[in-house]
């Protein structure tokens, strides 16, 4: 009897671990009255956005760097923004522009750079006010986009900081574009 109870307890614990590790879009998006008021249940929540920003800031701090982070909802509105001390106004603006580019194209701002600089259509993209540099990523839960993040101020590592934060808080994200 004791071993059956122990086995049941172990199986329940294992099931709970697998269940809690599974990614559920509802954990990161609006729900209840908030979803009704916003007329959207697939937009990133403030809570999830804040967790992502904090993970990015923590990653930068561990390396002795400063960043600005802007997280946008699917409608292009700012859901959460954070500026570390010592950031220039340009870092904040570029973080937002990178997020807008990822949101607009539904791919990383780095992938947009590669796509449009190789086709000779960069001038068309400039007319759309998109910022073709790395540091902006779509925020994905499985195959669903729930927002976009832009990081500014850490230069060549903005994209890595954003990706680290997303994978830490949400889980697997699309792979980063090769830097070559």
C-alpha cells in the first residue's frame, strides 16, 4: 500500500512538472474583463511584458551594461517600457523603433534588415518609417504573436538580450538570424 501511494504521489508530481512547464498562451495574454475591454485575448499582458523587460535588464546588468526596453502590444501600443539609468534618449527611441519594425513585419528587425538590404528596396522601407537594425523581435507563444520587444543601448547585443529575456520568461522563440 505504501509503495502504491508513493508511486501515485510521484506520478502526480511528474504530471504537475510537465503541466507547469507547458507553454500556455493564456499565461502571457489578456484575459477576463481586460480581454473584453481591449477586445483582444491574444495581446501581451502588462505582467508578462514587465517580466520580460526585467529579464532583459537583469541580463544586461550581469554584463555591466545598460539597456532600454520597449514592449508593444499587437496594436502597436506601448505595454511596458523601461529605461536603465545612463541611457540616452536615442536608446529609448531606437528600442521603440526596433519593436515597431518587428511588429510591422512580423519578423525580427535584423531579418527585415537582411531581407530589404539584399533586395534593393531599402528606400521603400524607410518611407514606412521602419528601423532596419538588430534588436527588435516578435514575441511568440508557440505559433501566436502576442507583441514585440525592442532593446536599445547594448548595440551588438540588443537582439541577444531580447531573445534571452523571451526564452527565459516565455520559452522557445524563433532562432536568431545569423550575424554573417
